[in-house]
C-alpha cells in the first residue's frame, strides 16, 4: 500500500505556479520522496526526488517540511502540457535488491487555459 | 533515441493464448521492472529483476514469467491468457534499484 496521501484532483491556471501537496507522515529516516507524473496514455515520467533538503531541477521544485512528514511539488509556470496525474512516492533510494515503486492514486492536475 | 522501448504497443488476443511482450533499454541500467495498470488506472509492480535476483509481487499469477536474455532486455511471457489480464503493461529500468526509474510507452493488452 502507498504510504502517501494526495488530493484526488487540482486545477491550476496556465502560467501560474502549480503546488501539489503530499502527506507522508510515516516516512522512515532512510526513505526519499519521489515524484512522478503520468500524462494520458504515456508511461510514468520521473520528475524529482529528495531526502530532507529542498531540491530543484529543470522540471520542478520539491519542498520538504523539516519534520519530513509532508512535501510540495511546485511547477513554477504550468503549461497545458503539464496536465497529468502526479504521484508522490516514498521509498529508499537504492541499496541493493530490486524493489519497484508503489504508486498510490495520485493527484490529477488539470491546467486551465 | 528511445531509452526504454516496448513491443508491441497494442496486443489483442483470445483467452487461452500465450503471448509475450518485449522490453529493451539502452540506458545501461542493471535493473528492470514490469508494472501493470488496470482499467481503474492503478499502477502495480509485478516484477523487479537484476542480475542478482528476481522479486515477484506475490499477487502475480504464475502464468506470468519474466525472462531476461541479457541486461538490456526483460521480456514478459503470459500463458493461458484470461480476460482479467487485459491492462496496460509498462516496462521500466533503473540503476541499482534506484527510485529514479525510466518507463517505456506501455503495451495495451486486450484479451477477448
């Protein structure tokens, strides 16, 4: 079962920042927060991950609270192409073995023109 | 160049048949996966495989079997197909079971 809770859906105006929240109150010390998205009819796409510090890449920013019990994915200037289901996942980064990802229901983000 | 590719993209077949879906990755990763996305859009891990071990999700019927001819390929064989096997199957890869995984475009399997 997924260890995260996300809103079912959100709307955001095109050009504005989209802020997607995720609760992971039972996260363990060795678990990272990962974000993926799935655009309609495509495979999931990795966005970003972090442990405790805020992270930024060319796609998004990830803000993790100090107690690590929640995080927010920020798409700074949302476009229509960002309409997708966004998944927040917690798991160890690696460390041997071959573990898959546990996807929850995600947040359906709809960017409005 | 496509990082993770799957063939075929669509597969329509009848109950009881045996079919295979192929997956190839050119990222040099050492770990590959198969996921199933059902009609309700839930994505679930089926198999994880690297050169050391195969991890099987306990809910996957033994009619499903992954086969890896080399590090770049992980094919999915399905025997005695059932209606409930209809879904989209995604292949993915990563380096050393990292959570940063790269997914293929999916294969939509329809069993009639």
